[in-house]
């Protein structure tokens, strides 16, 4: 089992319950994957209980849990699995925007993990989907001046209807947070940022921090050598198709039912 996020933990748990000897390997030093970040968003604190419950059950049921080690061909040969479940999650989609390398930039994941400090007061969030809105709300509460842009899909795409409505209501009460749908960030230069909104160009003053909440893409699957070393390979969860946490847990359950 490669990856200790929701899909990987779910598959490991249900495969164990079906009588298989399971080794779960996670490259980070803790289980949970991006689930560890999800509950930190405003209004989602209750999700932490779900993570804790899943993690506790995995620790009780799974034969072996290896943390802090990525899976490579050597490890696959060392463990000799009959089934390899690849649940390595997703990675941030990084857009190609002229001049972005000159900005103080971080991904949404880096923001939630606290890897980089947010400089202010002006912050640009590129991507006002679920993660972008959560970031904009948090920064707004902290007093930053925030502009969040969305290029194509509706504001708050992939959010539950009620959650989105409540989030937008709270953001509406924040005078320093501006949401800009139908807006594409075209370029950065020393004088500011060039937007294209509804087909028209717009130049705005520079920002002190740029946060990329531009969606996720599946992480690379197992390489050819690893695939040849194992009889059966299953790629599940975000590593197969980017999905929400509940769908990822169900994907792990469905995979276990096949074996």
C-alpha cells in the first residue's frame, strides 16, 4: 500500500479486515495526507474526528506501517507484494504565468502546511474554488487585503452547496476581501499585475504574496520497473482521478472488495 492518505488508509483497513497481510507506506512522517489540511479550513474543524477515527482503526488493524520512506523499486522487491495499491494522492497544478517567478509565491498546500510565511498586506489568491475561498476567508479574518480570482468555473466550485453559501456570506462581511470571477491573471511586472476580466485588460497594483490555489492534478503513477515487479497494481484515489475525501475513502473500500 503506497500512500497514507484517505484512499490508502481506507484500502489498507478494508484489505486487512478481509484477511490480507498489509504493509502501508507513507513518505511523510504521519498518516493522513491532505486530510491533515482539510480540517484546518474555516468551518471544517469537525472533520478532524473523522481523520482520527480512520487513523486509529488503521493502526489497530494493519500489520505494518512504514512512515518517512518513499516507495521505490528496491522497497517493492524487498517486500514482494502480490498486490500494489498506489494511492499517492495529487499535486498542485502550477500555471504558466509571465513574471510569476519574480513574486513571493506559494501553493495552497504550502500555505496550509505553513511552509512559507504570508507577506502582506496585499495577497492575491489565484483560483477561487474550494481551497481558494478557504484561504481567502482565513486571510480576511487575519486582516489581510485579499483578491481571489477565478478564471472559468463558478466561484467555489466543488464545494457543497450549503458550505459554499455560508462561506460566501461570511466573505461578504469582509470589506478587504474581493472575489473576481471570470478573471485571468495574465502577467506580473514591477508595476503590478495584468488581469483579463470579461475580455478586457485590467492593471492592478502589485501584491506582496501570491497563493496558487489552481487545482490539483494526479501525482505520477508507479514507473514501468515497479509495475513489472508486481503481479497486480491498482491506482486509486486522487492518484487515479482527483476527488473529494469521501470519494477517496470509498475508492479504498471498493478496491479492497476486489481481493
